């Protein structure tokens, strides 16, 4: 089953996000390599591909896990979570319909 991991950044965490990014991407790449990621990416704080120092307001990952508990455990171990970048993380079942 797919699960949406919807994360909201804490204020003023751009430096922590940048520092944790390589580990965060490496962890997601393992899911990509296993064919389990539907999509993943950040939410820019501004309506632009490069928000500069405005940074990001959060992230979205839609990936396949065996259970909701597994998806929540994976999200809890994310480097952004551990670095305090994410102030809040919601994990919900997701059913892809389109396209």
C-alpha cells in the first residue's frame, strides 16, 4: 500500500535542512532503488523552483510500505525528523487514482 508522508518544517531550519539533506536523499534513494517511491519532493516557501533563503515549508513523500506502522516508523527515522527540521509529520494511506 502507498502512504503519504506529509511533513511541515519548523521555522528557521533551512541550515539544518541543508546539513541533513545528503542523508535524507540517500535514505529516499534506497526506496527509489527498491521501486517503492511514487513521488517525493519539498514544498518551496515561495512560488518558485528556487526559493533561496526563504527555504521550504515542508516535504511530501508518497511511497509503498507494508503497513501504516512501517510508514510511520520510516518517517520517524528520517534525517530531517532527527535534525529537528520537521515540526510535524502526518502519515496517511494513499490510493493513486490518476493518471
